[in-house]
């Protein structure tokens, strides 16, 4: 099953059921912002193996929580392998992390858009809300 179907069917649906629409919007937004900041920190300090390992560990865990499996796996591998990576390997792994996050971010933004549409009052077609 693809990350998209898992995210949409299992996790996203469960979050909405348990947290409600507005809280799911907040949790998902926080995940995206936090993960992006961690990846940016890895990029900015790519040869600080301790920092990269720590950020990768955190990304692995949060991505796992949202069942974003590809991102979680890449982060897990980066966490494990960072201490022995040469600069080229580190750069490649961080680029892979970026790419996986970009895909996850697109999926999450689609979900966020749907959430926002759920909480916007529906009108009768003439621009007024009912």
C-alpha cells in the first residue's frame, strides 16, 4: 500500500475521528513545519553528524507516527549511517530526505486543504454562507 493510501485511509481518518477537524489541522501543520525545520537544520549543518543523527531520529519517529513510511525509513537509515558517512553520502542522504518530505508534504497539504474546506461555512452558491 502506498504512503498516500495509508496516510489518507488509516492515519488521517483516525486523527479526524479522535481529534476533530480543527485539531487535526493543527497537528498536521505542526508536523509539516517541524519536519521541514529539522531537514533544513540537517542541510545547513550536514557534516555535524551528531546533529544530523539527532534530527533524523526525530524525523523517523514523527514520520512513523503519521505512517509516512518512506520518509521514516530514509530518516532511520540516515540516523544509523550518519556517523560513518563521507560528505557525498551525507549530501545524497539529506537530498533523499528532502525528496521524501516533499512527497509527504504534498499529500499532507491536500489533506489540509480538505480539512479547511470542511470547516468553511458552505454557501448557497451566491457567495453568502448559510
